C-alpha cells in the first residue's frame, strides 16, 4: 500500500513539532509538506525552528532539510494536519477544505460548528458522519475534522466508559495543567516558579462546551449535546508536560467503586481497528493511592493513554477520581493523527 | 500589663519554628519555654535546630540561647502552644491541660472531640464556650483548644461570610497544597520536581469533617455539625508556602456574584477586638482574573489573611472561586496564636 | 533639608519597578518623575505596568497614580535613575546629561567609557572624580555614572578586601544566575524547568571587563585597569532572585584562610558616611559549610549585602569561596541608588 | 554463547534500580540475583521497592517477582554489581571478591586503593591489569573493580582526548549537580526549590583525587597519579538528572579551539570492541552556544555519552568548556556495566 501524503500547517510551533516527531516512520502516512507563516516559508525546517525546537529529542533527521512552504492550498498532500494559531486557523483551514484537502485540526476555531466532527475516536467515532453534511452544506470538496482541547480529551476518555455504563448527570473538574499547553515561549519562568496560576484564558469554557458535544449522540444526522452539566476550574502548574485533573461525577444509575474501575479497565472500543497510534489500553487504571502523576504517567502508551486513579466516593456528587494525560501528544498532535487514522479505517480517505 | 508567659511544645519542627518567629516581640505573650523531644532537651534552641531551621529569615536572636526542655507539664508558663507530631500530641497535650495549662494546639488529635473547641476566631468564636464543659467533663484545671488543618482554615474563612449571608448546602474543593505543609524533610525533591502528587494522606477526611464542625452552631452547650456536604480532593504541588484551593458552593438562597464579593469584602467580625495577630482584613478579594497566586498572595497581612478571587457561576453547584492562604502562618502557628489572643480577649485567661 | 527630586527612566521594566519600590520613603530622594517608552507615556504608572508588575509586593501606593512621561530631558528632577534597555539607553542618557541632569545608570552602554565612573561605593568611590573630566570632555552640564552588571557587583565586593590586603593576580568565576536577571518575560519556563542553561549572552565579557575597571586605581585623573586576569563562565539556573558565584583567586601575597575571612568581616569602608541604602555590613560571612544560598541569603541587609561562605584552599589558584547577592537590588536598582547617595555625600549634588 | 550470570548488591536504592533497568535484555549478562539489606531480603523485588521505585519507567516485568536475598557471598552469579551504601560496601565487596566473585562497584570505598582499578573504559582500560596484583596481594579468588564518582566520569571523559593531544597541567571545575545524585529521599524539596546549595559533602575531594588516578599512566604494574592540579567546587541544583560542569584547563602544549573540538569529536577509543553499552560516540560536541543542557542532553546515547559544548579561550587558564552527562546512567550503573563488559572483552571473565 502506498502511503498517504500528509502535510502540517503550522509546523514550527510546539504542536507542529510534535506532529513532525509523531509522523516519523508512520506506517500509513508520509509527511510530504511542511507549511508555516511567511517568516518561515522558504527556509529548511531546521532553519525555521532554530532556537524554537522545544522537544527533548532532537529534530528528526527526515524533516531537517524539508523546505517550509506557506499555508496555501497548493500543497502536495491529501491530509493537512493543522496546528495553526487560532487567529489564523479559521480561514486557512477552510481554504484547504474547499480545495479538497482533508483537514485534521487541533485548533479550536471550527470545533463547535454543528457540521464539524469534534472527535475522540474511542468516544464518538460515529460523529465522523457529520462530514457528509459538512461537504454538502458548504459545497466543499474536502472537509474539516477537529480534536478537542487537551484537557477535555483526557477527561472525556475517562467519562465515556462511565457514561456508557451508568449515565452521567454532572461533572465537576479542577485541572492542573502543564506549561507546554501554553506553547512557546508561553508562561514566563518568573510567573510560575514556586507558584500556581489559577487561570487559563478561555479554557474553562472550552472544557464545559466541548465535553457536551463529545458525549452527545448522533440523531437524524446531527450530533446532539449530552444532557449534563459540566463545570471546570483551570490552573497552571509548574510541570512541563501532562495535565492532571480532579474529577467528580454524578451518575444516573448506581454503581460501586469496583464497577467504575471495571468500566475503566475494560474500555477499549477501538481494539478491532488496530489503528497505528491507538494505545493498547486507552485508559490505564493505577491502584496506588498516589497515582496518576504527571512525571510518572504522562508517557504511558507513548503518551496516547489516559491514566486514571483514586476512584472513591464523593460526598457532593457520587464518585471522584484523578485523570492524567499527555497534553501535546494525546492532547493535541497525537489526537489529530489518531483521528486521521480513524478516517482512513472508516473509508473516508 | 505584665505579659503572659507562653511555651511551645514541639518547638523544633517547622510549625514550632513559626511559633518562635511569630512570638518575637508579641505585645501580650512572652515566650518563656521551649520544649521538644528528648533528643533536643538540654540543648540551646540554636543547637537543637541546627541544620533543621527552615524559615528564610534566621533564628530570632531572642530564642537562640534559650534551653530546650522536655515536653513535661512542669514548664514555667500559662499557655502551651502545641506543634507536636500527632503520634505524641494526644497524651502530652492532655497531661498539660490536666495540670492547669491552657493548650492551644495545632495538632489534629483532639480537634474532633465534642468538648474541644476547633476554632477560627472569625468563624466560630462562640465555640470557646466548650472549654467549660471540657474542664468539667475531664476534671481538668486547664483545657485544650485547637485550630483546624491548614487547608480547612482558609476555605472556612471564605465560606463563613457566604454561609452567613446565603446559607451553604454543598461544598466541593480541590486543593493544590504547598510543600511546607508536609513538614521537614517532608516531600523529596525527586518526587515533586516537574510533578504534582494527587494525594495527601488523611487530608481529605480532615477537610470534610473539620469544616462541618467549624461551621456548626452552638446549641444547648454543644457544637452541632453544620448540615452540609463537603467533598475534598487534595494535591501536592511544587510550591514552598501557600495552599491554593478551587472551591464550588451550592447556596441555600440566591445571590449574585456581586453579593458574594461584597460578603467577602465586608467580612471582619473581629474588628472590635483589636487582637494583635488579627489581619486588618481577614479576606482580601482580588479583582484580577488570575489571582490569588501563592507567590503573590501568601504573605498578605503578614500571612494572616486569606485571599480570594475569581468568583463566578458554577454550572454544577452555584458559584465557584479560588482561595489562597499561608499554610504555616494563618494555617498553623499564627492560627493557634490568634486563638490564644481570642481567649485572652474573651477573659478565658 | 528639602529632598532631591529624582526620576526614573525605564520605570516600567523589572529594574524600573525595583527603583520605584526602593525609593518609597527614601530619606534624601523624592520620586517626582516616571518615564518610559511612548507606549506607556500618558498612562498612570498603575496602568502602564498592568500585567507586568513582577515584584512580590504590590505597586507602592505612592506611585500608582503618577503619570508616566516620555524619556525626554524635560523632567522635573535633578537625578535620573536609568533602567533603560541597552538599545535605547545610550542616546537617552546622553541627552539627559547634556541638559544638566545627573544620570545614575544601570545600563551597560557607558560603563566602559574612560571618563564615566563605573562605581561600587565600597570599592572605588574615588572614581567619582572622573565626572569632572567627563563634563569637560563632553561639554555637558550634567554627567553619567554607572553601576556594574549584577554578577560583577557581588564578586567585586568580595574581591575588594582581598585585593586590598593581599593583592590579586587571577580570578576564575562560574556563576549560577537567577531568572530575574533576564527581565520579564525573560526566560521561558519550558527552557529552565528541570534544567540549567550554560550561557547568558554577553555576560562573561561584561564580568571580565568590568572587574578590571572597578578594581583599577585612579592615577593622573584616569582610572587604570587592574592588572589581573579574570575568567568567567555564566549559567542560568531556576532561581527567582539571587546570583550565586563560585570564585577562585590567585593572590599576590600569602594569606591564611583566617586572614581572608577576617578581611571579609572587617570590610566596611563606607561606615562613616551613613548612606541611607548602605548595608551595615557590605559582606556577610557565613561559617556554615553550605552557605550562601540564594533562598536564604539574597535578602540579607534588605538585599544590599553580599554574602560569602566556604573560604577554602584551591589546588589550582590559591583560595576559593562562594558569593551570593540579590541581582535586582544590590545588583541593579539598589546599586544605582547607593551611587547617587555617595554623590550626594561627596558633594557632587 | 550462554549469558554470564550477574547479581546486584544494593538492588533497591536508586543506583540499584538503574542496574535492574539497564540489565534488562542485556546481550551478554543475565540478571540472576538481587541482593539488599536484611529489611528487603525475602521479599519479591516488587515488594522490596514499593514506594521507593524512583525511575520514571515502571519496574521491568522481568525483575518484579525475583526474590531479594541478603548481600552474602553465596549468590548464584559470576559478577556482582555493587550499588551499596559506602557505610557497608567496603566489607561486603571484599567478602564477595575473596570468595571468587568479580565485583564491579559503584561505591567509593575501594576506588583509591592502589591495586584496585578505578576505571572508565575509554580513559584507562589498561588499569584493568591491576587486578592481577590485587588478587595476588590479597590472596583473593575474585577481585574488585570500581567506577568513579558521577561528576568525575563525565569530566574525565572530556579531559582524556585533550590530555592525549595536548597534555594538561591544571583543571578547574565548578559543578551543578542533579538531585538524583543524592539518592532517595535525598534532597528535601524545601531545600532546593528556588535555590542552589553550594555544597555536596565529600564531592570536591573525590573529584580532585579520582581524576588524578584515572588520568595516570600504568608504569611497572602500578598506576601513577597524573601530574596535574585539579580544583573542584560543587553545587546542587534543582534538576532531576544530569550533572553540568564548567571546566577550565591549562594545557602543556598549544592548541586552537578547533584542535580541541576535533579532539572531542574524534575520540572513540573503544570503537573496535563493540561493547553492548558503549555509546557510538562517547563525547558529543554541540556547536550551539547554549548547549549542553541537562534536560536536552542527559539522555544522549541512552545516557551513556558525555555532551560537551562552548569550547572557548580562558583568560586565566587556556581553554574552558561545559560538559554534561547522566549521573545515574553513565555516571553510575551504566559505568559499572560498561566496566564489566570491558573485562569480558579483555578476557578477564
């Protein structure tokens, strides 16, 4: 099978760098195009990210000499992974989709549009069907799919098996989010050393809205919002990677702690598809009282799993637990790649 | 007025050190005795804390040469401030109270006993009356009063004006607690660098139980528990001092955001008493979207105030906000000293 | 005595903020003018630093409502403290000096000019005499004096008593510098968490050159460079404030460890002048094997002292020790204020 | 070829854990025995390290169920890797060697004994010959070899090519050492957050002494100390893994910067031996002005390489540079394993 050519729009930022890293030797996709702002266009990728490459491992050899192009819909590829800044992502992604590209976006711009799938493959794979409507509505040859905000993804992965088994009425979450979620240079060191910042602009609104769409059901070709209340409080902590979240849920039906742990541990809806980036277990449950921890659990399943721990009774809602996941892998670039793999497996490509 | 002689039991640990620091030049109290374990007894205070003095400012001159004694009820003082470890505090504090000492304890051992006041002066000063019953019940000449856990104090300070004005049905709190709360050596650096630990042994239970007692009303000489549900999730973050808490509340009566902010800002029940350690404002409300922060707000009012910010609607309960306070000053040693000042002002000494 | 009116050029940056803080209630100086870039001009100081005030303590009340002006030589003040960026400081400072202002600058631009005093009052107060030549050379009514780079100041304070007593041939220094030295936003948190960066642009050259000028002698109205070799290696560490330096020296004459410690402890050349910002001891020597430490020693003498420890034999040069000091107080704003106080005391104002 | 059975003495500490990790699937060695203190003996390895496993990756599956034994010379293995505490390592290692075991030790106890090789394979492989004398001197069937202190190894790797090409007269080094070097729990978080500690007990002496032995030549069956002066200043920084060192050297013969970089880059004395743990390049030279950095370079070549950067003139000695390496891999467990591989390749096993 010939590999599918893919490009990255916004290739020089932190999420763009993760795309480059995760697409190295991908079994289905071949990175053929790197695109970024005018400043970078014309340079080799190596030059373009000079002084801004922020992953611990070096720039993969295969991408160093690739020429960076502008984000115009004339790239030689079938899929465009978008890691664009929200202030430009809207129009650029539309331009690509109009011309027939499949856009798998990590940007927030189109997430909440009714005909754009907001997708976590283990959670709402059937929302992919919205793309038919999208193409028709907009008279586009291509289409846009999106993945949620980094905090939302990991929480929703943990909520989904609970929703399926017991129903969910209410969700309260307090996040402790990593620095890489703010991009680069992002958070100034003087602002976060020996500190926590109890605010991340726009984040609480995103978590509250996206969760409802993700956990909603398809009905008559539309994705209805889930009927639940979600409340989020977001904090920035001095951690490089890995968002930790304290979550409480009110269930529709009774369950024991064991029931809930079992729901986590048996959750694996994509098992049959064998997607290349799919974790062997999307949720890892740790029994220890002090897990999950960012430092110890963010790289589980190459950063593609959510790790859950501390399931216990909640005196206000029903149960509470902690969930942790890598914010720039499963929470961003890895999510968009998994979405593209799902499209391929489902015949959309 | 001659000053009241006071001693510290457990003077060499982190909270003990804070007592020594905060009692320097106290207008009402004179530190006359330092007591600690057998290991330290007989040494000067300076020798006893050698290599273990963990406050940024040096050991106060006045305490350096004082001889450390054993924690036996033969100290030359009227009040004993207890910063003892929970594994020894129970018996030692009782021994002192039996002999006629007034024990103002930061330890958890006696907090939940029905005839022992668990006290935050701005919140439940009238609980002091329990000491009459305590002396009678136990046939003691002295008595024990206690202050709550460090996380509880700051949350309850913020809850009190809301309870008074609008009633509270439910409270959810997620804490992000500082390292000094674990004492010294406490948390290993390798466990917390680039990390958050979602667990502090016993802490959630303390917050959930103590809050009910503190917000309960005196009735027929007994302190009834408040009728509300409290759920706590506790996390340790890489911050030296200052516990930050994300709190959501369900009210009994409707209120606007402005009403709640006004309740915070007008809260000052101790104003008339002019206690030496009393902050001029027990709650400081910050309008900025990203406050309170440990680094910026922990030392407000010399560490004796709680700082609150981000009052906003909660989609699951009614309102949410962040509260922050110094955990070893207002959250421990300063709390016990303020309690003693209240006793003095109320004529119990 | 009426206070001398002073202004701050570059009042909104990190060093500018320190000037505002340190000049509050200054006994000799009255802050009458705040000047900054066009962006800030016309705003109140409070508005101008909104979101950029980075000191732990809040903006002093006295400065909040002051109007920020442009950095033009029409300010109503006699002394201008300059905290300007190096890319604009050169011309602006000259413009002020030409018009008759006394400029006490923290910027690097004029430091190495032969007729500009590079001044640490305890070290080379006699270099002040260069200002006569400067005024004459340049036909200016006012003049410029400068303080050294933050790392240089603390090292030179420690070297001076050694030079006076035993002579110095060679100096090797490795610095571990704080984040605030890079201004704000400065170092990105992702670059320094769990890391050290072995490079600070231009810093090694500044330390090597400035030290020679500072330790040089006045001769025939000129400041000769000291005849010694200085080699610096600079590292950025994850510390908010306080530069720590490992220093080795080769002496001209023999000395014992005790001799050197005694030289540190007896060093107090400004004692008689009673300058308001002068520390009671410019060098604090700590006997403990693990001092000085940034967290424990940066605020000694309100951040105006250098703290030294660990004097011991060096197998390559003669002796080595560690020195630590606050980089934005004694290392910047406090240094420039002390220089102005010296000028006043010496009759230059 | 049947694998050689190896055991670990001190298997539960931080370096012991690294041995367990690095020996997984080793092509020449098979881990057959785990030994530790009485407390751990009898437990499975998993139980023994419960709450103390401090590597980011989980306990390797292969070791979990292995029974931990006491450190007595009745283990079923040929080589014993020692990660014992210095207070017990001396006698235990001797007991093993006496009984015929080959002991490859990371402990400091025997390092400086004249008949014990202190070994870095790329630096002084010929010192292995000392074991003949050792066996004879002590009438032992087995023998002890040692690897140096973690800071020494990386510095000496960088010094060796310079020594070979240009000779070295003097070495000055200031270290910035990682937390894992202090073991677990090691450094308290309150001592190192927002701080640097300018002291590590015994470390400077070790670096100064071990370097001379390592760079010394074999002559008449003895390892003479190198004739050079070494001076070390050691600091602890808030970094998890990776010691960074600022080094200056005085050469015996002239060299250009390019010469020195070339010496680093062409250094690969073990190339022909193809040892399994040998890095393909023992020294990686980075051209960027701000490398090496702990976070970015500690894992180069699976933690077995030293990374060097910033070669430049020194105004006091001749040249200076920075060197960085992983302190518990190449600086400890990996070093001892590489030493054992060398022994095997050289026919000592």
